[in-house]
DNA sequence: GAATATACTTAGAAGGGTCGAT
DNA sequence: ATCGACCCTTCTAAGTATATTC
C-alpha cells in the first residue's frame, strides 16, 4: 500500500490542509468540523488493556516547555548597565568607532521572569476554556504539581513510565546563555583555543596529504589563467569544454562517480577566506532626526542605529505587534542608557516616539537607488561583487566550491515567527571576536575585513562548517556552510534520498509492527505506535521539545491534548501550530484502533497536557533505528513526499498531452505533496485582483473566438453545423460584451491619439508640417463606426471583419484561440488552487530530483521548465538518471 | 538519564530581478 | 521601451538529530 492511502474511504493521501477558513483544506471532502465532539468519552473500552498498569493514567502534565530566558536574572530595576553581558560588546565599541556594538543590551532582561513561583500561582481556569481553539499555552508560567505523576511512575512497570521529561516540574530545556568569553582578548587565539576546546579536535594531527593538495590549491587559485587555456589543475577531467567562458562552471567534481568516503571525515584540506562583515554603521545626515514628544532627538550613532532598525519597520506588520514593540523598546532603552540623546532627553514612553523622519529618509534613499541608471546599478553591483568575490568560494580538498552564507548577519531586530516571546529584541552586531573559524591546519588564516581577531581557529575535518558564532537573542548557533550546490551538500542530499528509498524495503514490516503495537498493553509502546502511525500517514514532523523562550509550536511527539479532537466514528481533527507557527489543520479518518488510542491518551488529562506523555523524539528515533538502520522520523516525510510524487506523476501524465498539460500535471503532483507536507505561503494581497484580471483576459479571448465564428457563419451557413463551433462561451454574457467593447474602443482611441501625437512629433522633428487635427478626428470616427457595427452585430450570431480573410485562415485563427483559451483555463485553475501553497519547499527538500529528471526525459520536457538555475546546480548528481528510474 | 551542546536540514518572508504583455 | 506580475534568490529563523556533559 502506498504510504498515504490508508484511508480506505477514498484513497487520496491525507492531506494537511490549511487552516481554517478557506475551504480548500479538505481533500477528503466537505470537511467541516462537526459539531459534536468528544462523544466518545462514554464509550467503554473493552480492550483497554492498559488499565492494570496504568490505572492512573496520570497525565504527566506537560507544563510548558519553555526554556529559561537567557538573561532573565537581574530582576532588579534598571541596573542593566551592570549586567555582565553588556560589558562585552561595549568594550569593543571603544576600539571601533562607528561599529556600534553598543547594542549590548542583554536581550531584555528582567522582568518577565516567570518564576516558578508565579507559575504555581496560575489558576486552573486558565486552562478552562478548552474549547477555545486557540491553544494558548498561556500557562507558560504554570507548573502543575507533579501530582500523580510520581505515583504513576512507581506503579508503572519500568518500560512504561511517563517520560520524565514531560513531568511538569522538569519542564523544558533551556538554552544556555550566551557567554561573552572575549575576556582573553588578544591572545593568539588560534591554536590555543582549539586546544582548550574539547570538541572533536582530532583533526589536529591527522594524516593528510598536505603537500599535494596544497599545490593543487595554488593552481586553482589562478582560475583566470586556466580559463585562458592552460589548465593548471592536474585533474584531467577538464576537457576543452571551456569554450564559453564558463569559468565558474569549471569542472564539476563528479563526486557521485567517485568513491564514497567514510562519512565522518568531511575533508582533507580546506582553505577559505572567512566571512565578510557588514560595513560599520554610518550616522544619518544631521537633518534627519526622529522625534520624541514632538521634539527632535539628537542621538549618538549607537542609539540612532537601533532606532533606525525600528524606523525601517514602522509600516510593516511588525510595528503593529505589541510584543515586538515592547521588546524593541526595552532593548533600545538599554542602549539609550549608555548612549543617551545629546540633550539628555529621557525616553520613557514608546508612544511619544516618532520614527517617521528616519523612515522617510530610508525610503528616499531606496528610491534614489532605484532611480539610478542601469549602468550605474551595474557598476555598483560589480564593485560589490568584486569585494565579495574572494569570500564566495573556498578550496575543499583542492577543489573550488561555493560558500553559502559568507555574509555575517547584520545587526537588527529579531524577527521571530509567530508568537515568539523575543520578537523585536535587538540582535547585536557580530564581531570577529564572536566568530570561530574552521579551516585546514595548513591553510593561511584569513584576516577579518574589519578590525579584530577571530575568537578561535580550529581545524576539525569532521564537520563541514567554515565559521560559527552564537547569536545573542536566543543563544542559537549560527554557521557558515558551503552552498547547496557544493559536493558536501550534494552528497548528503543524495544519501538522504537513498535512505528514504531504502525505507521502501522496510516500510511494510514497520507498518505491520506498529499496527500490532497500537494494541500493546504497554502504554509507552502504544503511544509510540500511534505517533508512528501519524508520522507515516500524515508526514508529521517529529516534534522535539521546545524551550520556554520560543514560540509555542508542536510536532507529533509534542502534541498536546488540545491539538486533537475526536469526531465519531473515526475522525481526528488536528489543529495546531507547527514549524514557523504555520497552522496545521486536518480532519482525517483514522484506523479504529488509533481513534480509540487517542481517546485513551486524552483521558484524565487537561488540554495542555502532552498527548503522548511517554514518547519523545529521542526514544522514537531509537526505536526506528532498530527497525531500519539510519531511520529517523524525518525520513518518513521525505519518503512519503517522494513516493507520493512519483505515483502522482505516473498517474497523471498523459502521453500525448501538450507541454502545458504536462507541466500542469507536474505542478499538480508537486502541489499535492506540498499540501501533504503543509507547506504554505501567505496569499499575496493582490491575488484576487490578479485572478480577476486573468479571467477577464480569458473572456477577451473567448470573445474574439466568438466573433470569428460569427464571421464564418455569415460567410456560409454550413459552418453553423460544424460540431466544434457549437460550443457556447458560457461565461460571457451580453452585459460583459457591452462593457468589453466599450473598453476596447476606449483603448483603441487612446492608442490612435498616441500614435497621432507620435507621428506629428516625428514630422516636426524632421522639419515637416504636422498633420491636421482633422486627421485624428477621422481616425477616431472610423474607430467609432467600427464599434457601432460591432454593437449592431450583437445577438445576431453573425459578424464581419474589417479586412476580409479566407475561411481557412479564420478557422486556423479559431483553432489557435481555442488552444490559448484552454491553456489559460488550466493556468487559472492552477493559480487559484495554488494561491496558498508553496511548491518550492518540497521541490528543494523533499522530492527526489531524479524523479523529475527521469520524468523530463520520458516526456520530453526540458528540465529548465521545472528547475530554476539554482536547482539545476544543486542537483547535478540527479540529472543523469536513466529515464526509467523510479523512486 | 536529563540537560545541554553541536551540527546540519528545512522553512517562509522579503526583496530584487526578470520577463512577458502592451 | 515601460510596467508590473511573478519567479527566484537571499536571508535567517526554526526545525531535526545526536553527541556530550553533568
């Protein structure tokens, strides 16, 4: 059985429609949410085997996750200056004029320390409104007493206890605070750092063939020379195909033809130029000042920069977000404390701030840039490209490879998705002192393009990153990796898909096993089986635990009771926020046992308790490994997406279809996968409007075709009988025709006027006399007469052309229009159905590119129609498949 | 064994570039 | 040649997975 059709009612894949309102979510049919829910609680569970062991299904109340706030400690008032963290950046500031490090603000500190104490205080009614669809996990603060949980644990048999992690008290992981280790400033950080870092620095004295590689590297550094005809590299692969200046194209390393390495060592030699830092902050011109309480505010660069971050956003949705504003303002105030306005104005009230002058200045600058001539823009771009050139590539084992994100993230305001508690917080400027480099130990250590020294330089060839740093807002790690088209990324991508294909060979057994386990007497196993069922059928994400200072989103293992609703006899309604706070709403029929299980799992729990309190992703993956080597939860998503795609393509592509029809079949399959994976985008504001435009255009085509038919009818009655001319233009009515003709006339007149004016201009330029206005009048009169005739023709079923044409020509023209109309119909459907589905994500990450490559070969479709240039560069390894290749 | 650290993949928004219609 | 819709790239946030630490 295919991975998705467990739904016996109709074997469409279960999809994950979009949230809410717009109706296109229910593939399975008119799904509307039933009014009656939880009718089942009364059902007795005959085979509720768990009873004994689980007699107290004590829900480990999953209190909220949430990690501790990174900087939350100082609850005291405003001594933020003293916060240790602040110190670090500040230091640098001195040394670097303009580079505002100032932004030392400890991401909003204090305050909201929802101490556990306060949590305890939260009353239960916070959970009370269970039917409120919005799962506000509001309760973050609360830590429900572990109550029975303890008991339960003891009573359960070992295998069966709730995972400790989910105990309320344990709550979630927290991220470690960002340390400012810059202390030891100026030491020869390089080697020493590596030493102190226990990390896997094994690379230190690994054997490598430096000499040889080195030589090669040097050679390839001179790409130019090479392009000129003297291949420096010894690779031999480089045939003379250099013809076009495909210098960047240079020989692609055909790693997929080479021997696979061991896997853990990622490279032997690595040379690169580090990262590029954004330019230091430049103050605004003196005439641009924001206002506070109506008065101009004279800000030092450090605080002006931060104000500018916000000013740029005042027209965006972010500025409408209270949390965003609050976080920004707190952080900005901290900066202001250190870098106050010159006149010492106290900025205390957000509502008194007027950032508009700054905003307008930015807009004007943007406009200025846009107004530059093409040549000027090109020039600027070239300057930038030249400056960045050396950072764009690196030498990996002597081969030139593209680097991905070599630009260090500039400072700004953190734009968290959804209800992220830190959104709007100030993200500091990153300095060399924050960055660790990873580079071959024989490679020269690059010098930062701004003053400063790297935090450390290590030589770890078991990882692929070139640089890393820790971001201050959430303490997350950032990395610089190679680009998507690099050999390293390509290899792991191919491995990913091969692993997903391997799952084909095990999936039957795995399904058999978990189907068994759905009835297991061991609660933990039963829950695990149920999560596997969802992950397999619905392609849900694994659902790791999240910390307290993150948006409240969930995946399969972290679902809470409030996220699933039962609807008899066998439907489950999922409604939760997943990755990126994208809503997942899906009403699906499920196996009777699954239905029963969910009912059991929900028993005696409150809405914000974990549904699968005995399952976590680590345990789940461990189990999966035992079913198939290398299997993890995410493999199911890849597997489901790619196999669904392959099947749909096979089913939907008709042999003799036109190119457009084939493309549509492809996009349709792509779209179904995107729906399965719940990949969404916000509907462009202009969508409806542009739909109407296209529809109108299509009606125009139909109108033209109708007119041509009428011409034929007038020429010879026999045409009226021809079957292909019987069809009616159903969606153009008389009213529309009238307005269409009027429109058309107006446009033609306007065109005639323009043309006339142009002709006259030309004449006078040539020193001749301009035409008389009467000429224009004549022309317009002609047009009007023409349209008068059209008006008369209305309803007669007959028409004539301004210029006569032979019947065959007209028939040909009709044929062409028919094709155009057909194509446009398809396009319209395609577009409307896809308005909120993002196809790109699945194409980039989930669909085995070999499916596409093979399909293109069989159906004679140029792959460029489906893959952008970057995708083609990303998937070189897939382009050579045999046409009969199947996922 | 939970918490944390690390490294890598997956994700939508924003903004810029391109391309087709006029 | 201009304009605007849309496609693509860029950016960086937000996941997954597993190793390491306490």
